[in-house]
């Protein structure tokens, strides 16, 4: 006789495997937008410099902490990324602070002095907690723009939000007690939810739409596919 | 009974299919993000030393596995050593960054100028009375 937990574990594992197989099938079958990819790879940035983020929130420390989250996922997309704290330090030595002042620097100048093929501008639109008496929501919203330093043209943009809901206490029938419990729950959620892991998750998710760089394992295969698509397009004309 | 055994086998295979790749995919960074975050949040000597140690470990592991360290790690390690006055070691690691990633040469040359304390940061000129920086400012994006 099979124990219930074993049966449940089997069911869960089988479902996980099916989902993974389904995802694999979906990604392998989805046809990429070769025209957009072809335009992107005409520039083919290899080195990316992430400028200190522009802060649109009331949390003055958000750009500082955000620096710890963006380098690694960009590297995983196959790019050479200049270490973000070093870039910030050099800019600070040049009298350019973390408050978004670096955004006024000419991209050509960053190419000349840093050797950056592209600049990543990130705007922190949300990095805060919204309280609704009995509930709270921790929000991070980021906007990304990648600019070619040779032409000054934008070559990729994206935007995304991550939210963690908390403090939705169930009603006990006593309004005052619910109010107190809900408020405490909301405050605890806000205090214990760190923005940095949310930003890291969001970066990883959003950067999946950035075409893979030269160090990514998919890069070579994608180049072959784009070449084949170009040849086919020319033959059809 | 046979069905149960089959289910057990499937469960075991599923478990292995999920767990083995997860174990094999250990990040070459090994906690870089959280270490950097701690250093940025509280730049105490302890946190700075801990981050420096982590960078050293990432490089050591890469050497042991005969692969190159992730981009920027040698540069960051070398730069931090340079700021501590360990200039010779700093130069070695900065050179390693360029060996591993030749596209980093321009960026590393800026780091070298800072750690060696010679010349202006963003140009080869020696100290000049002109304190204006070399980065051209354009319109805000």
C-alpha cells in the first residue's frame, strides 16, 4: 500500500517535470523576431557600462543598493559588464554623483574613456511600500534603456514591476481587532520584505528579453539562425 | 503493486532530474550580489574585508576549475587591493582582467591610473591645474 505522502510527492514531482518539459517545448518552438535581432546584432555590444540609476522614488538609498543587483544578471546574459561599484567610484572621482548626474554624460565620451559599447540607463520608478490600513504591498518598478555609445541610439528597452502583497488578514468579526492585526501584519510584511531581492528577481526576468551577448551559450546558434533568415529573406525578394 | 513501483521510479527520476542539475549549476559568483549589498549598506572595514575575501575565493575557484573568473571580478579585486595600497598585487589582477577579457583594456587602464595615483583619471595627461573632468556632458536622457 502506498502511503499518501508518497503519492502526493509523486504527483507533485510529475507535475513539476511536465511543466518543465512544457516550458522547454514552448521556448524551443517559439520563433524569435529575427528582424529585431538582426538590427540589434548589427550593433552587437560586447561591453556594457551600467550608469548609476536615476531615482524617481523617495528612498534616497535605492540607487546605491540597486547597484548590487544588476551586474550579475547582465553577465549571465553573456556581456562583459564593468563592475557597477567601480564605475560609480570613477564617476564620483570625476565629481559625478549617484543622483543621476551621470545621465548627462555624452555616450561617445563613455565609449572613449571607458571602452563601453553600450550604456544601460535604469530608472527606479518604484522602490517603496504602499499601505492600505489592513494590507501592504512592497513594489519595485524599473525602466531599462540600452544605448549604443557609437551612435547614441537606443537599442533595447524594457520595463517591469515586482510586487509582494502582505497583511491581508482574515476577518474575525471584530472590526477594531481586525484593524490592529491587519496594521501589524502590513507593517511586518513591509519591514521584513527587502527590496534588493525583488530588484534582483526583476532584473533576471526582464533581462531575458535582452538578446544574448557574445559569451552566452545561445549566441552562436542565434547568429547562425539570423544568417539563415537573412539569406532566406534575400532569396524571397 | 507494480503500478506503485512504477510511480516510485518516476518520482525518483523526477527528483534526480531536478536536483542534479540544480546542484551542478552552482553560481561562479558564489554570493557576490549579497556580499556587495552588505558592503554598500554598511561599508565597515569588516564588510569590506569580507567582500574582498569573497572576490578572492571566486578567483581561486575559477583557477582551480581552470576556467576564467566571471567578467569584472579580477578588476574589482585588483582595484580594491590598489585602494589598500597593495599596488603590485593590484596591477597583477588588473592585468589578469585584460588577459581574460581583452575588451576591458580601456576600462582597466582607468583603474590602473587611479590605483597608481598618477595622472588624471580619464586621460594620460599628468596632473594639471585644470580641474575640469574629461567626460563631455550632453543633454539629460
